[in-house]
């Protein structure tokens, strides 16, 4: 089991204390050392941001409080990125992350906030160069990439973190304590939902269920379209793809499930000690070969674990959600997003124990899972020799695999095949034993010139 970050002194403290006690021992700055894992524990990290116009901007701001931002990279230098450049006037600016990594040997760590389809190739390049890596959720675009990144992080012994920041909050810790305390008994069923890509009266977060646009507007001068497309098949530029709207396209994003699943399924995985599902089945609105459907429902089956029984998780997006349960009190609603745990003795809707009598009679245990110092802070400490971050790639890899397996189950090409059967998954053999036609969707063929 991983060390809890706040349970022990970090190795940084240990090394610094030990160094003072050893005559002649000197902590060298990171640029004076070579090889993997070269960051001296007393140093500030030299961090580069890759993909800085969205969440990457927030991640940079959180680490810039204590570390050095030495280089910034984005394929599109228009307004959003230009504003970030101004925040770090001393950082060198690039469009191609490979050029940046070649020129800046002093970089210790990178933050990857690009579109989903380039997460893996960028993260892997950094890992192979011995850089610590923070990558936004979902960790990757394909199931195979998630498996490969987790293995590479272990091989190269770098500190990693996926950007599902909710895992660092106290709420999921209290949830685990309640479920492990048996408040609702053995849990056999969980329902998780989101309204994305919808946003009520405001329209949609991004388009889904739409065909490829036919017009071909000019590429903005500040955008390197070839670098944006990266390993995906080349297609003409269109603002329907970038910025932000790439989330709804098969070639670039991972849909509503990929966008939210690594957030909302993370507490479920931790509380119920999950890893890989044994089967997946799904239904959706009409889906095409270009973009994700407007709405879908995905059901995962998991085997028994330790003292926990077999479990099903049902995912809903696009405004779909479970039916109202009888234990809900007057005025209680199923919101646009939420989680429902169903146990033998009761239920937990979001954070409310149901029925009311059970909630009133239950006394929660004193909190015992230590708080996190912060999501980015976990990663910084790990980079400097401390305990593994809470959502390092060892954890984030299997979680991302499960999320992306759900997207395979809604593929148009498999719709008729899966009409009368479950999609069974063998995590050891890494295949779908009963539907070999689905194996090709575990990964994708990269465009020439790109590799993992």
C-alpha cells in the first residue's frame, strides 16, 4: 500500500536532516546532477507547461507559488495563451514540446494540459527523458496508452499525477470511512451521472452527435494546426475542433465519460477498492464515426474484492440519470450530476445517508485518513522524493482504462454486435475475449511521424 503523504516525513526532510549530520556532504543543485531522478531535494523544481490555455493555466499557477516556471509550450498563441505568457515573462516560449525538451535540459518536471489525444505521446516523451509528469484527466485517449504510461512511470521512476483534483479533498476521505465502517452494509450497486455535454438552458458545453463540418476556414496565423492534430489522422482545420470543442470528437477527445469519469468515478474506486471491470454494456443516442453520442448509459460489472461483493456501476451522461428512489426526502432532488451508492442496509446519495432514520442514528468514526496538502502539492512533494501522489499513474492508469472501456462499448461499429451480448474484458490478456472485433479500439494507429 502506498505511503500516505502526511503520515511520514518526506524524504526531502530526511535527506536534509541527514545531510547536516554527515561531514562533507553537500546537496548539489539539480542542474549540476545528471541522469534520471536528479532533482536535489533542497531545490526548487524547474517546471515546464505544455498546453497552457485551459486547466494547464490553473495547474501552473498552483505550482508557481513555490517552484520555477522555466518554459511554456502551446500550439496556439492566441489570446488565452498570450495572457499566460505574460504571467511568466522569464519563461521561454514554444509551440513544439519536443523542441522545448531538447533545448532545456534543466527541466525537472512538466505539466501536460493539452487535448486528450496528445496526453500520452507528450507524457511518454517526458517520462523517457526522466522528467516528472503531471497530466490532466483523462490520463490518455486510449486504453492501451493508459496501460503504457503506468508501466513507463514505474520503469523510469518518475513522480506522476493525473489532474483529477477532487481526490485531494476531504469529502471522498470521509465517504471511504463511512462505507468501510459499514453504514449502508455491503455495496452492490452504484449509479453515477453528469449532464455533460449538456448545460441546461445554457445549451451545451461542447457539440456531440454531429457530423464532420464540410467547410474549410483558414488556419489562424497563431495556430500550428499540424502540431495540434499530432498523432490523429490529418483533417482540415475548423473552429468546431479547437479550442475546447475537441472533447466531443472521437479523434481528439473522450466525450462526457472521459471528461468527467476520472473525477466522479475516483471516489467510488477508492471506497470500493476497484481496479478492472469484467464486462461492459452500453446504450446511447445515435452515434456516428466522428463524434460521441448526445447521451449514453454504460454499465460496468466488477468481481468480488477482499470482503466486498460483486458490484455494478452504471454511468449516465447527456442528462440521463437514475430514477428517483423512495428513500429520498421531500425537497431532495437528483441534481445534474451525482453519485448514488446502494448497500444492503441503506443508501448514500451524494453525501447524504438514506433513509433519514439511518442518517440520524449513525455516528461516523473520527476522521483517520490524513488530509492532502493539495493536489499539485502532492506531486511537488513526490518529485522531491516524498510519498507517491494520490493519483499517480499507478492509480490513474487502471481508473482511466475503465473510463475509456466504456467509450468502446458505445462505438458505432460495435452497436449491432453488442446488441445481444456483454463486452467482456480480460485485463491480463488485454483483450475482449468474446468480441475480438472490439480489440482494435483498445488503441489507435498514429499518424506517420508519431509514436508512443
